[in-house]
């Protein structure tokens, strides 16, 4: 399966980020994971949330922020990669003056039903 970025519409997730589903089983017929590009605007922080089933990997492609992962908080910037295990409360805050953009890989694939705001 092949997708074109310009043909993928962005939408808001439950946590407040804006994402484009680059590859998702509901649309692209892959089976076990999803890949999205997420954007958090300057000065915005996503809602603290967790996923009971999905593990996530964030790879920061642009910008900087503060990642909350369980009881830990740390600075993230372009080039950083973060693993988020299932059942781990997390959020990301954009502390820069430009958009914070990251790739988000989820396995199993992202679903609103598996997103729990804390």
C-alpha cells in the first residue's frame, strides 16, 4: 500500500494534538500498527492520557518540548525518540515558538477507544 501526504486530512485526537494518519489499518489495510504525524502548536500541551493496549513510539521531526512519561519529565527536541509502554500516562508540551511535529507509531494501531484522558 502507498499513500500521498497531500491526500491525507488532518484531525484532532482526544489528547488535543492534530494528526495525519499516514498508515492505519482502517484505511490502508495493514494489520498490526499505525503511523501518524502529530502536530502540537506553540504553547500547547496535550491532555495527560494513556492507552491500555497500544505501545507508542514518538520520533520528534521538528521543534522542542517537555515530555511527561509516567513520573518522569524531560526535554525533547528534533531527532529524539521516545518509547511509551501501554498503561503509561503521558503528554507532550510544546515549549518552543514553532510547531512541535513528531511521528507516532502505535502497535496495535491507534484508536480513540483505547485513549483514556486522565
